[in-house]
C-alpha cells in the first residue's frame, strides 16, 4: 500500500516573500548534548499568551562545513530523548518563573 501521495503538500501558486528579507528570529534557549541539539522558540499567541516550541537537529560536518539534519538514527534516539527532557525542564522552569513574576 503506497501512501506517499497523502503526505505531499501542494505549493501555493502565489509567491511568498523571500525569507532572506525577513529578520531571523533566534531561539530563546538551546540545549545540546554531543551532536544533538534542541532550539526552544518563544511565540506570543492572542492576548500575550506565551507558548514555546522546540525544534531538534543532528549536526554533522562535511569536509568543509557544518550542517544540520532533522533525521535521527538508532544511536541518536536516546540522546534525543535526553535533549527533549532537558528542553521540557527548561520550558517548565521558564513558564513557572513567568507565572510567579506576574503575581
């Protein structure tokens, strides 16, 4: 059963603004263990409701430069879980500090 067609997303016909023109937003925090990295992003939703999102990457070096991938092998998974746990802990601590400051 081939389900590849289900996961494809059509590209919009209207051109998007160039990403290079927009200022790059930086993560509020990063967690790294070895070659596995989590970037924690802060997003404000609605009436100043603060949310956090996390992106994960495996960094590697080619002959000339460092690159990042969002795919992980078997040997990366436990380290990825530890990085995810540390990212979760940081978000919980930051959220608690924000709640206490608002009191």
